[in-house]
C-alpha cells in the first residue's frame, strides 16, 4: 500500500515539477496567448470510463459517480425570438448515471416568463458491512452496489406588468426512490470468539442492512410582490403534500439456527451445549422489516414587508401560519427462525404492528427587525416568536407468539393498543447583529441570539385499547429550553501584504423536562456547551503569490441529568476538534498557475472513557475493564491536493491534478472486546488533462488518470485501483 501511494505521489510531483519548469521557462514569452472561446450557445459531448481492479461499488460510493458514463454533458442555447421575447434551453443527458436535465424558459419584457424543467440524478451507495479482523469475516449485501434516484419536475410562471405587482405561480414534484445502505447493522456470531469464559459477548454488530426508499413531495406556491411608496410587500401561499413509504431491512445472525437437540435443553445448560457446535448454531436468525409511511398535507400562509425610512434605517416585519396534517402508518415484523421437534418454524412476533395514526398542528410565527447603518457601523435588532400546538393519536396491535416445540404450531395473541400526545407552547428569540469599521483598517463584527421556549406536553405510551392509561403510561411534562449563540470577530487589513481575521464563538443549550408537582414524569435535563475560535491569515508577499492559513478550534461538553437524586448530573460527552488548513496560490505569469492545498483534522469524542472503570466479577464471570469497550471516537485525517496549469500554445492548455487522503483511526487490537470502528484508509489520485482548440467553434478536453484507494478498516475488501479516462468536445451552436 505504501509503495503504490508513494509511486503516485512521486508521479504527481514529477508532473507538477515538469509543468512548473515549462511555465517558468515560458514566463518571458511576450506574445500573449489566445483565450479559449467562450461560446454563447454550445453543446458539450463527453464520456468517462475506468478499468478498475477491486471493489467497483466502493469506487462509486467514494467518487459519487458510476464507473463509466457517456452522453451530452452540457447544452445551452439562448435566442431572441423578437425584440421583446427571448428563449433559453439548458440541459444534459448522461447515460448509466441517470443524470438528466431539461429546462425551457421563455421571457417577455414587461410581461413575465414561463419556465418548465425536469432533472434527475443518481447517488451511489456501498452495501458493505463491518470487517472483523480476528477471523477476517466480511459480509456484503447482494448486490453490493446500491443507488438512489432523485427526480424533480417543475413549472413556473411569472407575471410582472409595469407598475403592477409581480405574481409567481410554481409547481414542483420531487421523488426519491431506490436503496441505500444503513448504519444500523445486524449481529453475527462468526467472529472466531469463544462463547464460554469471556465477560464480553462473542457476537458483533457487523451485518450490513439497507433502506428501501419510495418518497414523493409535491408543492404548489403562489406569491406576490408589490411596492407602495417606501414599503415592499411580499405574500406567499403554499400547499405541500408528502407521500412516503420507507422500509428498513435488518438481519441478525443470518443463516444461524440452534439445533433442536440443543434448543430443547434447559437454559442453564445452553452455554456448555453451544460450545459443542459451530457459531452457525449459536443463535436464531431474526429478520426485521420495518416500514414507515407518512401521507401529509401542509398549508402555509406568510406575509412580510420591508419599509425604508431613510437610506440608513429599514424596518422588516413578517407573519406566517402553518397548518400540518399527517397520517402515518407502520409495521415491524421480526421473523425468527425457531427450532422445534418437527423442524425450523418461522415465528413472527411483533411489539407493534398495523400502526395507523394522525398528527395535526398549527404553528404561528412572527418577526420584526430594525436595520440601522451608516458608513462605519451597522446594527440589526430582531425578535422572533413562535406559537405551536400539535397533537397526535394512533392505534396499533401488539402481538405475542407461543410456539409448541413438539408440534411446531405457533399461536398468536393480538392485543389492540392506542397512544396519544399533545404539545403546546411558545418560544421567543431576540437577536443582535452588529459591525463597526470606524477603526483604522479594522472591522469588528458579532452577533448574539437567545432562544427561550416554554412548552406544556403530555403523552400516553401504548396501552390496551378501551382502558384508562395507568401512571406508567401517562406522563405530564413542563418542558423549557434555552439556546444561546454568540460570536465576536475582527478583520484587520494591515496592508496589501497581510490580512488577519479572528473570531470566537460559543453555543449553550439546555432542555429541561420536569413534571408537574409530585408527578416527576420524564424528569431529565440535557445541556451542552461548545466554544471555539477561528483564525485566518492571508499573506501576499508579491502580486503573484498568496498564502491563506486557517485554524479552527472547538471544544464542547454535554451533560444529562435524570430523576434526582438517583441519577445526578453526568458528563455524557467531551468533544474536541482542531482543523488546520493551508492554501497557496502562485500565478507567476499569464501562462502558468499553481495551487497547493493541505488540510489536517484532529477530532476526538469522549463519552464515558476513561471513567468506566472495572466491572467487578460476578459468579463465574471474571472482572473486566469496561474502558476497553467504551473507547474514544477519533476522526483524524489529512487531505491534500496540487493543481497546476500551463498554457502550452495558443491552442493548448495543460492541467495536472493530484489529490491525497489518509486516515488512521482504526485499532484492530480492540476486536476481542469490541467492534473496531474508525476510518483507516489511504487514497491517491493523479490526472493529466489537455485542452485543445480545434477551431473557433470546437474545443476538446481529454484527461487520463489513475486512482488507488485502500481501506484497512474493511480488510482490503473495498480496495480499488486502476486507470481513468475522460474526453469531451464542446461545439458552438
């Protein structure tokens, strides 16, 4: 891996150096180069292809594109039909990737415009699970390459007669369908770990799962804008519908089933009995198919105004209303392979099935903003208020199953249940934004907002239909929340040589959910505090050279407090992030440019580590160090790139590009006690491109490159490498 990555880096460095030498050598060429033509109307035909060795699904998910595509990459055509009417056509059509765009616009002066369009594009995903390093276990979905298609059709008409209001009517229909991988993985016993004598379970969550998406979102909007004197008024009505049915597929212990002879033993004898068979017989396969459906309608009415009193004072105000009504459905059958004397029986018990419910709500929002400014300072004072009332209710069926292990007969018991909830309350958010440029070469700016909410809510968790919910099912809460956001910064342009920018920020959030009186209900308190700084330095030692250095530091904590005094305040998260980046731009002459980028991130999230301590021995289970299971989550990585361009002749431009990525956060030694997550990958890519002007009406572009990607996190199963090629021709129309 290191040899290949080094070879790519050396190749990229050689190409960049060669380009640099050519650029410097031609720097004194006094004859200016002819600029490439900028076509008003054009069509661009292109093709991309690879010859990869390794995991193509991993490449598609990583590169966000298919391994090959061909078609019309871009097309633009504009034409004046007469003195007052113009037409515009814009689009592209790329096969394999499902990337299409067709837009048609007609505009008539002093009347308005009509626009229609359709676009579609595909996002690729990799249906791969976790890799277990002890026994090299690896599982993927079949097929492994997944994708989701996003489509949108829209039509819009604008009407704007002289001295009359502007009206806009717009309709949009968006869909999302396909399959994507999920991070909610299933479990497997195929780890190579013993089922006996270990305080840590032998199975790990590493079985891939996926989501099947079927979603539609339609919107109809009517808006109007008109100016009366010094006030501009805006109004908007919108009707939205949502029709979604998403299904999650998760399999636990795929292909596993406990033999009847072992399953029939008393539970106390199970561990010893399981030790006599393979991991394929340690647990029973359980397939979860959870469907979540929603069919909703939302109506929105809003109006706002901007009044200009003077060139230094403006007043903005607005009101909005939303009516929300959603019907929801759901099922979660869990089919378990259960051994009996007559064979394996598929048993489908379910906690909640046949869910049918409704949520409705009314949301009122208003805001007012006073904007004052002059040549040296500006101040914005804003106040936003929300009033919310939502309620929901649902019916479902709770299933339990009893299996006769002798006959294999399964008896189901269905219990109808219901649930309901209600939340109402208000929130207020005052905001101050300001800036001051009265100091010599220094601008100071900042903002502060403090949202406060007070909500009354109650709910009943599922209880038997026809009965009264008990104290365990019915809860009353008085929820209060505060969200404080602040930042203060300054820009200092010391000279044309040096510019500095510094900013500090702080976020503080608290959510309290106590009960009323002696009813403590869900009593808990969640809090978080995040603070940080941002620094930017732009150094320009000469007109042709610029260096931009950035540093961001952020540190934060979270606390959770439960029912006092049993569950006191507890630090649940301690996160720290450092980001350092550097960009160097060099343009020594009109024929050559060079850009170098480097970015390093050091990120750590702590929960209970290293405070978990040692779990005491219990019976035959020895003591063990819980800190080994509850490790820190690290996300440290480095990215870099080099981009160099050179004008070779009046008809040819050369472009060299190199990118690099490396992360080393995985620790395979943790496998015996926990699932070793954390990115551990290295990727390099280099490409050389040539742009050639064939004529005044035709420009060609060709690129060849090579990519090499390796991941120790997946044991090399998602590695890929190979050449890539691209060619396109742009023709004037």
